[in-house]
């Protein structure tokens, strides 16, 4: 499932392609046909992201709400657009670009109050200017749940996925199994600042890189990472490989239906 930086990047890309210009909306698959007919010929007025939720605004108070889920994909292209396949849930097309949406968990036309209800159930997003990190910490500091699980709970903090979860805990030497209530305010402030910076970089570069300059392949004289996800990381999907910093074997385990990755030496349990 895409992490929050990808959704914020998509919001920017949709705006670049269509903002202020009328679009032709269609649903070759048929599941969004009625809504597409209502929107076609109207301009895209604004785009927004909150966590893993994307919102495309039309007219005064109409929004397309998109959640990609595990299988959703977005493909941009230039005009003339090729004939769409029948797997396309939503195509938006303009004078110079088109974009196809396939396989999302959610693609729905919603009202402003319905959109607000989605925001209300999500935690603060490190990439949004209105985010309140203390609102997230109040929930973290009262919980016996592991910090690794809390970071993936979209009601606590929105947009963090498996990669950023594993990497930010490593970067701050925090055992992923520590209860949230044991995370200090200083630690939380550092985690939040780091997530904001890492995820902002992810939006700019459209990929996740989490290693510090002194730990890049060039700096350390090691081979670059070869992985479908791309980007340089410390522990994510590096199970049974040596830690870049200490040489200890990176471990993995299931937690909250996802694979957790950590270094037992760099992320020692508290006494």
C-alpha cells in the first residue's frame, strides 16, 4: 500500500495536470459512470491529501475521494490519450494530459461534510500544515500498545506506512516493541520532526530514502540497494542481512498483520 508521501505527490501531480482547467471524466469500468457524468466539463479546483486519502475538488463542495488500498494504481500520460481499458475506474483527460485510476479501494464522489468526517477520524499527518503532533502524542503516551503498531495506526498518525515506521524507529534507536506510554516527549518530538523531513523528501523525490549522508553506499563503500521499492534504507526488507551500522543481523517478525524489521543491537530494549 502506498505511504503518505506518495498520496501527497499524487495531489501535486493532479494539480499540475488539471488545476483550473475543465476535464473530461469517464469510467470505462462503469463503477464511477454516474459521478463522472456529473463532473465532466468542470474544472479541477483543488487537490488535497491526508494520510493515505486523496481528494480532488470540483465546483464549490464536490470531491472525488480516492484511497488506493493494496492494489490501486495511478498512471499519467500525455495527449492524445490511448483508448482506455475496461479496468480503468476513472479517467480524467484534459488538453495536454490524462490520468487513469485502476483498482482503488475507494473512488467516490462525496460532499464537504463527508470529506470532513474522513479528516475527523484520521490522526495528524506530518505532511499537512495543520498537523498537531501533540494530538498524536496524547494517544501514544496513554497506550500500552507497541510504538511500532501505533505508528501504523492511521487514527493516531496518518500517512506512515511500513517503511517509514521501521526506518524512523531505527534512526532513533527505539525498540519497536516498547509500549507507547514509554516514549518520552523528547523522543516523540524527534520522531515527528524526522518523519516530516523524510516524508517531505519522499514527496520531492518520489521515493523513500532514509539513510543519512554518512551511510550512503558511496560514503560507506558498499553496494547500493537492489529492491523493487528503490531507495536506500537501514532495515526495511533487509531481514537476515547485516546492519549497516553495527553488523548485527537485521530481524523481522509479524506485527499487526505487517512485517516488522529492526536491528536488535541498535534498537536495544530498555532495562
